[in-house]
């Protein structure tokens, strides 16, 4: 397959423009130094990089690295299971990304992430069309994860059913290096290296470089994988007070794909792979490189300007198990996906802190532009009688998506105990597709689509006393179809699925936060109504088509709590209740082409891929020194796999446990851990493939698994 390289010209241009902007901002800072000081200031509330939990009129959760004892660092699900309202299902299949949903948004996804905005150190991991991935997140370098749920997510634009930001650790004050090695069940072997430190004792900033490899035989047959992730993060402050953060990372992934099973197969032989996956050697290869630069410049004491630019490339080769007969149709795109994607963007925002009627106020204004360009080719997955090889060309097209947004947020503390926040974002998303594979029976599929939407939000916060916050908010959101969802029409005709409309949501929530005596409690209730919900119309033979499923409702409540039980005992829990249903009946197809829908979806059916109840609880015990034991419990309700609600995965409850400790030896800091997941070895269905046309919806999770790990760290006695 082709192996596109990093688009150096785009990257160099982005960094050059950002560096020039930094110099200009440094000059501007001296001119603004005489600005008057207001009577008080308010922190930015929602914008990336300025989020603050306290004083935010929205559901915001922060998970820090020290809240995850003996973490395996295999999947982002280890972090996100702590957050109520977030379902992060590890599919035990690195050829397919973790399934992520927030309050039921993103549940329709059969691969990748839909309906959510994801960031890694300020670089979007969600493309302009709303399709994202988390496979490239450097878990070994993370310091924390921030999650926004509810209406204020709409300030991030298209596909903002929720927002997740992964934040890497800053460089330490002293030069240090580390090594981590871990091994576990099913041939798991991980090794990570890192080097970090300050540039100089007298200057701010520093560097951190991480590199790691994961090898796994996989829980299921035909699920062997190898993943390499590397990241360099450089921070510095210039003489004019300009702060710069440069982040570059890369991913190389090779993974076999066992695909889904029927419920009977999953229960009888959970390690089994789909027969088609074995016959065609279903597999996936991914290469990704990206770089992002963030510049922050204070303009006096009241104003600040932030510029972020990024550029990257991602190439994907995937061998599917599409039957040979299914590829005989002239319009078939084959059973091999060869996709090369380049993406880049820029975000510029200005923030001011001022006063209104003698009370603190603040305004943030910003503009953002993103582009994604794809060269997508499809081939037959056979040659003669040989299966699982690249055959004849069946698809050749170039697609582009661009989004252009302006946004604003205003905050005013109208009373010492009351704060009001208003915001809005105006978005334009443009799709363009150029078909280069035109043959007899396969006409030109070129086309273009344009979407516009404005999403307002409003929130009110009441702080009756220190450590207590009541809040309420409301807003609108929208989600356009992604490129892959526009690619095929349910009626089998050629061209983009121009009948698809964006899903539009009216969202509201109310909540309470308490902080006292080391304890933290958060409670939120929410309701959302979505018009033109995007749903799978048909899914067969490697081709998924989509439709707008009238109206849906998502309602529920969430609870999280954490704190000390005593000097040696600590607890944490997260509970979610979600009722996600189609409000009106609609029809879909069992298989394409579908000039006339043949499957009824009744009003009141649950949205597949959503779970009515989830509970996570943790108990940690530190008997002495650095030794710590922990127990974690996970309980998940049943989950439907299809819109008709005829197939479902049973609910389950699991118990995990482990121990970790630290000590010093010959100048080295040593940390060791051991953990057992699914202590009682229960057989469970970990995830589902929504609306699979062959009825192979189910992906089993492992039984009892073990992992042990050891990390070494050496730090300089003094910074050179």
C-alpha cells in the first residue's frame, strides 16, 4: 500500500506562520501593558487549555493520573470509566478503535468515534466531518483527562455531543529518565521509555520525549497486534512573556481483526474469530504523524491572545472480509480500503477580563478553520482463487472537508454568588468528493454538500457558600454526517447520500457540586431531544448506509463521588442512568439496495449501543508507606445491538483488584504493580457492532487476566 509521508510543506508553513505571530504578539504586549486593572477577573470556562472546574456552569470532570492505581496503559477506557455518562468500551481489537459515547451520543459508530470532539494537547483528534479516533493517544505520558458533558459542548462546533481532552504531563523541574516494562495475559508485553527535564534552571519550560511499544497476541483468535507510539513535547517562554508549546507525535499500528460473532458463538467460544476474518486475513495497518504548536501571549494585565496551529497525516490500509460475490456489483468498492488523509487547521482566540456594572466580567472571541483531504482507493480482496490479497481497483476518489467557525463566550459575575455565561458558535462545513473511477455500470459519484449551523448556549451558576455550586444550562447542538456516512445511498444508486441532514439537538441540564473535607460530589440531571437522528439504514458486505431517524430523546442523571474514608482508605464511584430512545417510529433496510425500507423500528425502542445503567466503584487502602491495594467494580446494564431491539448483549458485573508500591535503590526510584482483572472469570460481551447486517453484533471481553509491571526512574541531583 502507499505510505504517504508527513506533508512537510503544510507543517513548515503552519509553524512559520505561528512563529511570526508569536513575534508580533510579543511586540503588541508592550503596547498593551498600560491597560487598566478591572475590579476582578474570571477564568475562561470552556475553551480548550483554559478550562477550570470550579466556577463552571456545566458538567466537567477531570481525571488525574494519580487516580488510576496500577494502570495497564493499554486503552483510554482505563481513564474514562471513572467519568459518569461516558461509556468507553475496549473492543479487545486494536484494528477497531475504542467505542466512545457520552450520554448516548456517538453510539451508532461501528468504527472510530462519532458525535464527540476529542483533543490531544490541543490538537483535534476529530476531523472536520465529525469522525475521530483515539488510537494515537500516548497513554504513558498523560497527566490528566478532562471531559465536558452536556450543552456547553456545543461551543466546540460540529459533532459535539461531548468533549474529551487528553493532556500530557509537563516537564519536571529536574532532568529525569524512565523505563517501564509490563507483561500480562494473552501475550501482552509493553515497554516504554521517556526522557524529560528543564531547558535551564533559570528559564521556564522544558522537554519531554516518550516512546513505547505494545505487543499482544490478543484475547481472541486472529487479534494479534503491535502498536508503536512516540511523542515529543517542548515548552518554553520567550522574553516578552510569550509561551510556546510544540507537540509532535507518531503512531504505527498493525493489527489483525477477528470481527464480530453471533450471540451463540460469543457465549460458546468467546475466543473465536469470525470465519470470514480468517478466510480473508482481515487486518489493519495505520501510520499517523502530526505536529501542533500553541502560542499564548498576554497583552497587559487584562487581555490574552492564543494561537494554535496543527498539521498531520494518517494512512490506513484495511483488509475486509467482504464476500467475493458481494463485490460483483458494478458499484462495489471492493474489500480493501486504502486511505491517505492529510489534515491541518488553526485556531485564534482573544480573551479579555473586564468589569460590567462594577462586577467582574470576561469575553472570549475566536475563529477556527480546519481542513481534511483524503485519497480513498478500494480494491478487490482476492486475486483469482486467492483470498486476502490486493486485487483489481474498484474505487478511486479524492474527498475534502473544511469547517470554518467563529465563536464567542461572555461571562459576568452579576452578584458575588451568581455567575451567568452566554456563548454561541457559528459553523460552516463543506464536503467535496471527486470520483476518478468511472466505468460502465459505475457512473461518476462526484458531488458536494454544504451545511451551516449556529449553536447558542447559556448557563447560570449559584455559589451559596464556599465549596457548593448549583448550576443550570441549556443549548443547541448539531452533527453533520461524516464522509464515510455520505459515501453510499440506501437505494443503491451512485453519488453522495444527499438526502442526509444534520442531526440537531436541544439540550439542557442542571447539577450540583460539593467540595468539603477532601470529599467531592457531583450530581447532574439532563435531557436532550434530537431531530433527524443519524442512524444506520443498512450494513452488509462492507458497506454501511445511513438515514435520518426522525426524533430521539436522551434523558438521565449522573453521580460521582470521591474522598477519604480514613487516613488509609479512599473511595471513588461513578453512576450513570440513561434512557435513550427513538421518539417516533421509522423504517430501515436489512440489506442494500433499499428503494423501499423493509424493517420497522418502533417508537420507544432504545438507541442501540447505549446502556441504561452503569456503575464504577473503587476502594483503595494504603496500610503503610507507599504500599497500596485497590478493588474496582464495574456493573453494566444490557445493551441492544440493533434499532429493532431484537438482539442484545446481557448486562454484567466484574471485579478487578491489584497492588502497587514504590521504593528507592541505588539512586533509582522504582515502582511495581500487579493487577487481576475480572477476578471471577465471568464471560461477558464487552461491546457490540451496531446494526451489523449479518447478525454478528457481538465482541466478547476476556475472562480473568493478569498483568505485572515495573518502572524505573533516575533523576539528576541538580539541573545542569
